[in-house]
C-alpha cells in the first residue's frame, strides 16, 4: 500500500480536528430588569453599599456602567464576538461586532439620557488575552456616531457554571460583586466575565476625558468557552513523525 497519497489527506484531517471550529462565539453585555434605576458607585462594583439608586438611571437595566471626569455617566448594552466568529482560546483573542447602544447622563441630570451608538474601531487592534487561571485582560478601541473615539484597558475574572467563585477570587469586594451578578445571568450561560476598565476619549468634543467602566458579559454558546487550541499541535507532529518512520521501515523491508 502506497501511503504517500494519503499523507496530505491525513494532515488535512488532523489540522481540522486540531483547529478551532467555525461556529460563532457570541457574547452579550449583561442586562436585567432589577438593575433599572441603579448604577454601581465609586468602587465600580455592583451590590455594594455605595450603589446609586435614582429613578431614570440605567433604562437598559445594564450591568455595564461608566463614569468619567467630565461628569458623564451611563450604561451600555449590545453584543460582540471573538476571533471573527470563531471560538475563544487561551491567549490572544480578537474582538469585533456591535454596535453598542449607550445612554449617557451628564452633570447630575439623570433624565438627560442622550442616546448614542458605538462600534469597535477596526482601524486599530482590539484584543483580549484569556488565561487558564480564570483571569483575562483587554485593550480595545471604539468610535461612536458622534465621531468620538475611545481607548479601553481592563482586567477581569471569568467563570464557568461549574466554578466556585471563591476558589478563583481572593478580593472580597470583587467576590461580592460577582455573587451579586451571577443570579442575574440567563439560564444556560456557558461563560461569564466581569471586571473594571479605564478609558480615555481620544477624539471628539470630550477629547482627553478619562473614565472608568464596570464590565459584565456572558455567552450562551459552548464555543465561547476558551480552549487551549495549540495543545493539539504536539500530537499532530508526533503522529506525523510516527507515520513517516513506519513508512521508512516498510520501504526498507521491501528493497
């Protein structure tokens, strides 16, 4: 039996098995009706004593809220995806999708609620780095329909439904924040991420403004659970090496 014609087929099959699937990995920013009229306080954590509760705030019921040093504050809702619709992996992931709806109030007037939309600024790199220790980081860029541009950096904790949050979170304030949000997740969630971001407005009428954002998002899709895709490569190399050695031994016996 001549194995040479089979080697490309075996290689292609192995690469497909070891590669990310083509299924989408969508994420949604957390929303829940219980959060309408409420914002996290200065510490950025939900469920703490400094939560702000005022009628007219947070009409989305969003778990994603921001404050900045120009007196703006508000909430964000929307969906996004990783890796151009592919699954999440340990290491660097690209971010894309949107748009996101933003409700902004200013200077203590909660009924201002000026609506804008924003998307990722695809002219710049938008990435998150997911670690196996249930932590992650991100740097990404946004642009809204008013021409304002933003740069965000953040640190997060991510969890699976089977995880005990206390086993992965040492900060008691962060743990209380997570415990407050977990019951708000929809049935069937596969992964949940939350943390704090800092941002700066780099263009537009509020250019130079700096702020902080509380982030909380989840997925219902199994492909959103990060996997160590590169781990399949050593197996592939070993299998091909063994195949080559067997073929050489067989060829030697036939001469």
